[in-house]
């Protein structure tokens, strides 16, 4: 049992994406906080593996990205639920913090 | 792929806990939003099953509860990571919204 504080991982890198592993060691899920500077794109990708993931917008706004160039508006409190094998990505409009949970971890 | 909006599940019931299943159908995780009115306790419990869970404070403040009457202060942005078999619970001080992710789902 441990407590992670998202306020301690609020750092942004200019023009880039910053990644913080909140849980690296679990056999059951992986939780990662990504902080995207404004305009940064987390490119659409997928893995041919069984499993699901969630992408929760913690702060800021932008778009969830999907297959066929889909752009779904995404703001604080919105959660994308996707299979790991479905194409998924994120594009930041403002500075944007997201929390990604992957089960099982990959 | 679907998008869930936490702003749409912000309802509280006076003196009680309100539960919203955000993902009921996944084989890999379950995501539940609980809204606890001020003073409400989500009692300490555990299950003798393999797996992990996270409890993220979305709004408000209170305490994460653990074994031996442990009370860990919990506020917005704090995430408890626990095994499913470790005793865990939540006590709301103010109105408190939490997001619980359980993998594998139970």
C-alpha cells in the first residue's frame, strides 16, 4: 500500500512530453502520468495484445485521438476507455496532464 | 472505445455513498466513481484475491483507511495503490469524489 501525490509530478518540459511512472512494479496494472506541453501530440498507436486502458484528463484540454484521424474533444474529468489493440493517442491544446492506466501492464 | 465524463456523475446522496460504474464490462479492469457525502465512511475491507486497485481522490478531502485503524490524509490528486487483499477504505471529511480502478475486476 502506498500513496502517490499527483501534485508532485506536475512538471512540464517545453515542447515535449514528460512521463512519470506511478506504479512500475505491479503485475496487474500500470499507472503512468504524462504531462504534455501545449501542442504536443502523443501519437496514435496500438499493440496487438489483450487488455484495456484508460486515459483520464487531469488538467487542461485537447483531444483523444483514434483511428482514421478521429479527434474527440477531451477536457478535465474526461476518461477514454479503449482496448490496447485499438488505435489511441492524445493531442494537447493547452498544457495537459493525463493519467493512463493499463491492465494488464505492458 | 468510449469516453466517460466525470462531470456527469457528480451527484451526491445526503449522508450516503453514491456509486457509478464507469466500466462494467471489461475483462481486465473495473472503474468505479464513488461520491461520498461529508462524514461518510467506505468501511475497511479486503478480498482474498490476487490483484491491485487504485483509489484516486477527484475532489474533496478525507482519509485513506488501512489495517490497524490507519488513517492517511487524502486530498484531490492523491492516489492510494493497494493490493486487493490488503485492508483498504475511505473516510470523507468534506464531500469527496473518488475513482477506483480494480485489476483484474472483481
